[in-house]
C-alpha cells in the first residue's frame, strides 16, 4: 500500500477522533469543506435536498492519477449541504455522483474501471489505489440482449435513479481549515414522456388486435449508458435499449414514460414505434435532433446548448397521428421543424 493511501487512512481516523462532540460544540476538523447544491432548474434556488439522498465523492490524486478515496455523503449530509473532507496535502480532482435513492449503487448504477474497448470487461467496483481518473466510469448496470438486431443491452432497472454530477479540478489542499470547495450539480439523466394521440387510426395497421395501443411497441435506443469522469459519453458504450416504466391509455391517447441517461448533443437517441410483429411503423425518430429543431413562439431555437437540455426536468414529446396517418410532433408544447413520414402500413395487413 502506497504512502499516499496510508495518509488518507490516517486522516480519516483523525477525522473520526476529532468529531466526538460534547453537547452542541462545533466539530473542528482539518481539510476542506465540500459544499453541494443544485440550481440548474432555472430558478437559481438550491433544490438538492429534495432530489438527492446519496452522493459519492471520488477523490483523485493528480500527482499519481489514481483514485485516492471515496467519500460517502448520506441524506443528512445532503440536507445540511456539506461534508468536511479529511484529506492530506496535495492537488486533487474530485468527481461527485449522486442519486435520488438512498443508495446510488443500488439504484441502477455501478462505478467501474474501463479496460479495453468492450464494456463487458470493465472492472467494477472502482478501486482505491488502482482506478485512474482516465479509466473511471459511472454506468448503468445492464443485461445483455440476445437475438436483438437493434440494441445490445438494456438497464437492469427500468426506472433507475435520477443521476447528478459535479466536478472540481486542481483542488489544492495545503493544511489548515476554512477552505471551501463548491459543487453545483448537473442532472445527468432525463425523463421523456411520449404522448401518442390518434391511435384509433392505427386499427387495421398493426394486425388483428382489437385495441391498437396493445399492438404498439415503443422504446428508445442510444449509446449513452456509460459516462466518463467529466460527464461525457464513453465512446465504447453499447446500444442501450430503454423500455417504458409507465404505460397509460386514455381513450385514443397512449402515454409512456421512459428514463434515459443524459441526452447529449451529437449523440443519437432513436425512438422506435413498432407493430406487434416488430416492424417499424415509421422510420426511427432521432429524439435529440427533434429537440434541437424545436422553435419557440418567436421562431427561435428553444434549446440552444447542452446546459439548456440538462436543465429540463422532463421532455413531453407529443406525436399526433392524423386520419391520413401523417404525423405532427411537438416538444413541451413547441412545434418542430422536422417533416415526418406517414405511418407505414405493413404488407398483407
């Protein structure tokens, strides 16, 4: 075990000893104070405590590049808004991942160390003294799909935790107290509600089912199931199939909710609407391109950058099927500039 790792263990023991409180006297500890917030909802008010219950701070020693410590942040710490971090002197990069349940790694995720180009070979969990900042990953725990020609894997948990991210680079620790390091978290997962209106016009298109909605198979496919230490998508990520976790039918309208990892500009996320027999009723719709094509009431782009996409709490994508089987699409009530083809009638039906 390296001297640096031993220093971390010693610092942790000193922290525990120093934090024995008498009555209500404050606990004085060495090392920095890590402060956490979430103000990305556009209101500029901290809303972290209502969204996050469990956080993990991955501390990387920049002199070695190695993972030096994993600091837990529980629900009480989140409500308080900070932890004190007993760290030896040095220069660090700190990566924070947070989840909406009381255990991030039981909420559908796993931390890992990349090795090679096949994510099936990524080692999990991330290991202190072994994992590097370059190799560190946060990824969805997944199951492999066999016989699927469209996607390769699917999340083990259909409705996994909401995921949040923060990072601080070049953090210099040099003794004393009072240093503060702030993390304003970014949301790294997205919830999409697809509302399909006019499904009565699909009777006779999808096969013999008496209820057209029963014959629709709706899902998303994207290569975004693995995130690196800077919250970007791992280039080796496999095609992930995201299935609905909510499916509601009201008269002639079908709604499905799908949870996905971060929607990233430049990364395709394809919506498939298939018949009971697995045939595409329309060519796959690129959800990311659709969102970027949305115009506001003044004709300007509604989403102009990654920050505005990350900030959105939910995307409501409404697909209206006309009697002639043509489509109209809106995103959060705003029109798109995309022309969509008509529903495809399967041969022989």
